């Protein structure tokens, strides 16, 4: 996986957390780590593992494949509908 892909995954994880109303504390608790360590993973200061991504999928009520399809979309392609 290219570095650009990893950065895209991190950015889209942060965006998906916001869209779903999940705080760092909520997600960190579900991942079994501190909010500070989760922040390091999301900012690229610590490694984001496949196990982490599998746990994110469960938090978002998705399977791993669905999560990866969502996370590998360019941010510009994610449309939001304004009501």
C-alpha cells in the first residue's frame, strides 16, 4: 500500500468518525487503547494495523471489505447532501 493510500485511510477514518458521531474516547475504548494513542494512529505518529481496521469496521457496523471500500475513496468523491 502506498503512503498516499495510508494517509487517505487515516483522513477518511477521521471523517467517518465525525459523520457517525464517534469521539476519540468512544473509539479508543472500543479499540482497547487510550484516546491519545488513537490520536497518534490517526495522525500517522503510530502504525495503523489491519487489526485496528478490522475493529474500526466492527465499530462502524461494517465488514472489513465495506470499510476498506469506504476508506479508499478519494475525499473529494464523498458527497454530502445539504437539506
